[in-house]
C-alpha cells in the first residue's frame, strides 16, 4: 500500500519476504519480528497504525508500518555501509 508517497507494509508480508532471503529465518519466528518492529518504532525509524476497516475485506485488522524520515535516512546509510562492505547499523547501540 502507498500513503503520502511512502510504502506501507504489514509484519506478515515482511516476514514472507524475509523468508525468501537467506539468513533471515531467526527474525521471523515467534514474534521476534514484531518485537524488532516495535523497537524500530521506539527508535523513531518506523511509524505504525491499524489498517482501515474497509481495506480488510473480511480479514482481521492488520498493523501497517511505514518508514519515517529518520528511518529512510538510516536505511539509506545501512545500504551504503553494506555496499562498502561494512556491517550496517540501523540504530545506535551501546557504547
């Protein structure tokens, strides 16, 4: 889905995409992904809200996530780090 030019996504769809990539299996199990999404939201890298009821088509409501400006910047920086062979860091870690 798109809203205000930004791509929105839900956790289940993200988990499916991640499973298709090698090495992502541990993040997609038993709520670990949702805990990670929550942490990214706490860091200000994501915003979330519930999907509109009209968009559900009989399904349970889904939580939609969207990168914030800060999240877009962090993703771009992580992509540049990865391209340069460095380990990407999306959020500040312990000193």
